[in-house]
C-alpha cells in the first residue's frame, strides 16, 4: 500500500500505443496504468487552493481550479478561450497581451476526432495529441492550419453547422461510437468550407489512433464528485480522457483540480505460475 497526499493538478498522459496515465498529486506523479484492476481510494481532505495563485478557497473553484479573482482577471479564463471566434485582441481589450501572443496569435489546427461521434474542434499546433487524448478520442486527423486562434475558431464554427462540435461523454466512456471514415468526412467538409478558409485546408495521410487502458466497461455511468462524498474508492477498471473509471462510477479529475486529496493505492498482486 502506498499513500500520496497533495493538491490535484491534472491527469497527465503519454499518448502512445496504449495511453499511459499519471495522476499529479502535489509534487508526486502517481503511475496509474499499473494500478488498473486494483483497489484505489481517493479522500478529499476538505482543503482547496487556486491552481494559479495558490489562494486557499473555502467555497467554489471555477473553470477547472481557479479562484474567483483569477477567473475574472486571467486571460486563460476569459470567455474567448471557450469561444475562440469571439477573441477581442484586435479591439485592445485582451486581459493579457503577452498571453495572447504566446497562446492565441500562433498557429492552430482545426481537426476531426472520433470519440462518441465525429466532431470538429481546434487546438494549438503541437498540442493536438494531448487535446485528443483529453477528449477520449480513438481516432483523429488535423484538417486545417490557421495562423491564429480566432481564425481557427471561425472555421470551427463554420464546420460545426454541419458536424457536431460536442462529445457525448457517457458514450465516450462506454466505448460506444458511430463508426466513420475521417478521411471521407474530410473530403465532404472541403465542399462546405467558406472560400476564405480554403487556403488553410491540408491533407494528411496519417490517421492518429489511441487505445486507452480499460479493463472492462460500465453498463451504466454514474458520475462521482468530492462535492458529494469525501471518499471515492473502488476497483480501478480503466482511464479515458480526464476520467478515472471505477467499478462503482467515474471521476472527472479536471473538475477537481485544486482539491487536496489523499490517494491510497494497493499494489497489484503478482501472479505465480
């Protein structure tokens, strides 16, 4: 048995043949793949802190771990992060110009991904693998490269009139999806992309595919939260996207960024011949 204690920051991963996951708890990085099939206990110690400024928070954290002052002032918490087409940098009202230059005024991909269904999305160039795994995609391809986040958001909105831009997270966790050929969908999209974005479309031959460490699937998805129960424990049967999948339900780690927890792991039992 091993015990870790600290504030949750993220569910890290290596997007390789089978995605390898690590749970960031304080200064520790807990390897999770090797714990699948064993009992895992996570206990909320009733302390929260902002993931940005470190401020202790008694009430609610916002936007995946931010305190109220940070969520209302930081550029990464502005509405345009969720709605890139509403970027207002050119109006001179950006919360942080330096952040914009390093995160928004740089190349972005618009992509197609298959999780529960084919969806369109966008991500910063060179961050696409992380984005796809965070969403629990099993396949994905980039279809366009835009010079700024705003332009990528505008193209995404145009394509979203014909293809979904949301994922059914319950189906994603169950491994239920509508089969589709992403290359064929890409060809269909070319005909509906507005003329001003045609020059940014490109063809890629590589299909990116991801396999997640899942021992078994749940018939019914029950969402668990530290806001409802202090201790979440059970047999860890899989990990996908930002979710830990237990035999008793699922836990979205990203929603609990900034929660101080104690993680108790049970070492796998070695099989003897």
